[in-house]
């Protein structure tokens, strides 16, 4: 066959999108309107391809009632062969081949069919492996970014504790955000209470090159006040621009911003003790879409700490209380930084992730007991991997894994207080557990609950686990919810990374098995220099050589066609 194409099925199962094509019709398949993306529903042939586990062969597209005659007339199809790309009963797409026009009708032989099935199987395993590698890289990148930000916030909090004057404080915080968190530029602007409602730059760090001097930013309800900084001051809300190339609100500054490498920004309002906004802390990133929900929450905390430090310096508020609050913030961010660093470097089991997470969660909330769990993706059961001694002598956990399973009720919901957080996917606390509507009482022998807090661990929208705590030495508060929500988010990312790593190992094993057991001769070579790095037994038999005589050579050296 002189033409080959690969289509992937969209997650909704409604469309098939061209991924790859080779042959003289490649450009037409990939770029032609109505062919690059095909609608499955209503097309008999596509519906059959999307549902069939077997090869679908159309002997002559001109007469076969299943084909779309408009596409056939456009492309000149004759014989069409479609091989399903299937992995573990999941239909991923289809490999297609065929004849066109004067090539006539050509039905594949039995041997050719077997080869095409093997080819599609290899492709399915390889595609799954690429997806898992991407997921693993994404989870690791998120953890590293959060760790970097937490380190910067910890440094900023130390600066807040030592600050003696406002100017030094502002410049140091801007510098730390750029140097340690890796942002392109950061600056603090104060609202001027005059008729023009200008914004006066007070401090900055990073790449500026005259940007602020020429920016002419205001906080009026007009064009030059609709940018991130002006809008944050005027509304008292966070304002995020994820792409400077397209957001209309930054039109007056777009050219100058892009010239300096600013592609996204976040402006955070600075409020005084009475809640009035007196300025904004604005941060620029060198990449579009840089500010995730978790990053915004961390930077929002930093802006609140900065505003508090400014107010403390200005108003000479109770210095001792300020230090206590700032030290608490330092304690939290130091712990979060330590947790993030551990999760980034940890290569152990889910249990080790859970133990570290529980240690920090107990310390940050002064809780006596708790557990950290994961959700079994097959059964939905909540698996507790590490539990404190809450059951006195009656709860006997056997084995080294110290895991206990909390099954779902018959209605698909989780029971009790810990189940309430999972059912609602919302963190909560109660300082009167027995009075909470979800309480089912305390089992015999169980340590009485005096206070309870739980936070679901969510990776995106996927529920992957839970952090549950009890019996703190003082009442739980909204601050505890915020802190443990951040802890559970980090644990969720760690679980997602662990799952991706485990799935990748399984994928590599499937790939190896498919490669070495294939009835078709297969070889793997480096793209950079063509040197063969592995072959299966069939390939060696085809050449009449041992593996050792093939590996380490190029096809040319072995007198093999590179095709």
C-alpha cells in the first residue's frame, strides 16, 4: 500500500482526528477540510471502525454501502483497510491503509493482516507509554514549582520579621519573588488619591528596562485602569492575565510587555487593617498560563503577609502579635516547603508518602491522631495507609503495611465524619464531632473524638485520597482548613506521580513483551544515528544472525534497507 494514516478517537467518541499520514495523499488527509476531523456518528463505516475489535476491510469504496461517497469522490478511495488501535479493551483509534484511483482493488492477505494487527498493537503500547511519561513529568513539574514558591515565601516571611523600614521590605520581597520563585518581574504600586487616580511604583525587581516608567497605570474605570494592577486596586480582587498576546485588557501595554518577555501576570490587592485597598503587588511570568490555582493561592497568602508587614511598620501595631503571626506563617511555609521537598525527592511507596504527610499535618494542627489514605480506583474504597493509635487495644492492624480499608456504603457514599469530606469533596472541621449530622458515634474501644478535621485529596477533579485529623489541643479553625487543604493537595500530586510511575513500569513491561513475542521481525534504532539498540528473535532469524551481531550496528552496515 502506498498510503497510510492514523486517526485518534476523541474522548467523547464523537469525532476522529488525523494524527499522522504518509504517502502521496498525506497532505490532503491532514489538511483537507472535512477529512482531518471526521464525525463518527451517522457514518456507518466510521461507527463500525470505532466499535469493532477486528480489522474492517472495504473491498471497493465506490460500491460499498458503508462508505461516505462524498469523501470517496474527494479522495478517490478504492480499497480501505482499518486496523483498531486497542489497549486493555480501550479503543484509542485506527491505523488505515488503502488504494486510490487507478491502483484498483487490493484486499490484504492473511499474513498482511497479522502484520497490521501487530503494528497497531505496538502503536497502542507506545502511545500509552508516551501519555504516562507526560503525566509523570507534569506531576513532578507541579511539585517542583510549588516547592520553589514555598521556599520563596519562607524567605519573604523571614524578611518580614527583620524589616525595619517600608522601602527595604518592598524591594526585598520583589527581589526574592524573582530570584527564588523564578518570575520575570515583580513590583509594588500604591494608589495615589488624586483626581487622575494614578498608581505610583514603589519597588520592583527583575527585568524592567524602563517598563514601569513609561506604563502610565491608573486605577480609574478607564482603559489605562483596566490592566491587572489598576483593576486589582479598584475592585480589591485578584486579577490574572494568562496570555498577554490576546487579553484585551492589556492592549495599552502589550507591545512593551512582550518585548521584555512578559507573557502572563497576576496582580494581588494590598489591604490595610481596615480592609481598604491601598496598592497592588504585581508579578509577571515569562510563559503564558503560568498562574495555576495553587500558585495564586500561595501568592495571595504572600500578598496578605506583605500588606500586614506594611501596616505593622506604618501603624506601629503590637509588635509582639505581629511577630507571633509572622512566625506562624514562617512555621507553616517552612513545613510546607519541607513536605514539598520530600515529595519531590521521595521514590518510595504510597505508605512513605502518607507517613510524611501525616507527620506534617499533625504538627501543623497540633493534632493527636489522624490518618492519610488513598482511594482504590477499582472499588472506590478508602485505604488508610498510616493510622495513629486511635483505637487503643481494640483496633489490631496486621502486616507491615498498616493499612485498613473503609468500604463505601451500598448507596455509593462514604460513612461517618471522614466520609463527609469525601462525599462533598470539601474540607471541613467540627469542634463538636458528636453533634455533626454525619457522625455515627464512636465505636467501642475507639479513642473519643473531641475535635475532627478532614480534607479530600484532589488531583484536578479526581478524588485520590484524604487527610483526616482529630483531637487537636485547641479548637480547629479556618486557618487549619487552609493549611491542611494545601497539605492534601501536595499529597494528591504525589499520589498522581506515584500512579503514573507504576503505570509507566507496567507499560514498559507490556511494550517489552509485545516487542519480543511479536511474530513480526522488529528492531529498535536510535533516531540520531540509526544504530540498532535491540531486536527480537524473529528479526535475527530473518537476517540469519545472532542478536550480538546486529545490535550496535546501523542498517547500512548490515546491508539492510533502512525502510
